[in-house]
C-alpha cells in the first residue's frame, strides 16, 4: 500500500484573502496543508482503491498508531465507516487493512510494527504529516492526518462503489433516526438494499477538500475578529476551563508538545447542563461544542459574569445575548457529514473534527501572541 505523507507548503492564501491577512495565522497555515492534500489526491485514490479490493475480498479495516485522537476520530463517527475499529491487541491477517497514524515522524518501534504486520499479509497505510507544529507549540500534523483520513475515506467509499459495493456509513446520532439507523446496520459492512452508481476516483475526496476549504475560508473571513477578541479574553484570564465535545477531544488538545492552557472537561454532545460551580466560577470558559448550543451554560455565564466563548452549529438565540458571551460559527452542517453520494441516504465524511481543531488551535495560538 502507498504511504500517505504530507509535506505542507509554508503559506497558502487565496488572492481574495491576501489583503486581509497581515501575517500568517493558524487558519492560513492549515489551508496550506489542505492545498498539499489536494495535490496528493491521486496518491490517496490509488491507496484507497487497493484497500477497497482487500476489504471487498473479506479483509477487516483497522485503526492503529500513536495518535490516539486519530483513532477516536475514525471510529463511530457521523459520516464515517461503520466497519472500522481499533486494532488493539488483535493480530492482523491477509487482506486486512490498517490505517496507522503518528504525530510527527515514525519511530523505530513504528517501523518494526508496520514491518511485522506487512509480513503477515496486511496492508498498512501510514498517516504521518511532516507539517509539525505551528510556532513551535500548536500542532498542524495531527490535524493534517485527520484531514487525510476523511479524504482517503471518501476515495475508499468511491472505490468500493466501483467494485459494486456500498459500505455502511453512520448518520449522526444527534439527528432524528440516527440511533435507529445505526442499530439497523450494526455489524454490517455493506448495504444489501442500497444501489449506488459507481463513483469515479477523485470525486468524493475533492468534494470533501472543497467543503473544508469553504468552511475554513468562512471562519477566516467572518469569525476572525471574534476569535481575536476571544483569545484576548483568554489571555487576560487568571483561571480558565475548557469544555470539549467530539471524538478528538480532550486528547487532541492535550498534545504534550504544546503548553497546558487550562483545565479540560469532556461533556456529552447532546446534553444541556449547568456546567459551572457558581461558588467558584473561572474567569474564562471555552466551550468547543458539536451540534447544539449549551443554552444553560450561556445563561450561567450571563448570570455569573463569566466570559464565555462557545462554538456549536446552532447558537443560542440571540447568538450573543451579553457583552461577556461570544459565539463562534463553525460553518459545518448539522449533519456533520458534508459530502453527498448520489443515491445514498445520508451525507458522509465529517467536517467537525478538522474544524473544531482549527478553531481551538487558532484561539490557543492567538492567545500566545506577545
């Protein structure tokens, strides 16, 4: 199998945004990675097509590697494949496909494991971006690996359709019918009753990259003033709490290569609770959410005078009801899946992981500005 390797350019900026950007920021740096991923699309398509042949032949699809947030992102995701699971202590066999992700460079231990698995007949696809860290502290490489994961998944799905199969993908459990649909297809690799026309190579991966580029562009063009204000609030606070939802968090934000920026608390995506201790509230709260606004948290912040920055697809109404509350529009759709396969019942390929990470690290890096 082909090894997926990202080597990002130092700066990529659309002409219509160049005049607005006085200097590089995390969003622009991530866009440079996206541009490089686009240039690697033919390699991803070839890799995914070989993996699809192994999968259709009966092989399993596994996730492994030292990037734990990659594993969490790949499994059980709205718009992601149902027939994928962590490899764990299992021993792969012939026809198995392993997606192996690491932050930074591969270690000798990584190479040894990969060699053993390939020796058993498994196909190993490596995700290890060379992008490294932005300003020495804020990871681009792990986000790049996740961007590549979903681009590759789109090409894998398309390759399966060209072999006469449609893999089963999740619908968001936050939408009506999502849990029931998940239960219906649990344990199934392919649809029996769904007929999807063959999708040419490059189509789904390119559409995913187009959608992510559109979202990052919208955030940069419409949300940057609020992101900068939020970073200023954060930088001035003497105490901060970060509430996170989504598969990649909190591990993704606790990358040991960056600096500790506050206390983290993982919260359920679809529960609306009062999250602050009214007796000892922090000065600043960041809520990296999912589909729905944390309405009770917003009301608590208003009552306690806590500065709150929150991001979710659906904001509270009105979005910013007080001078101490900022809403960041993440620009991804409520379904999370952002790519349509003609004839398939749900959108595929989630945007939230990449965009949540982009928002978080943009805030974190701007907070560190002198």
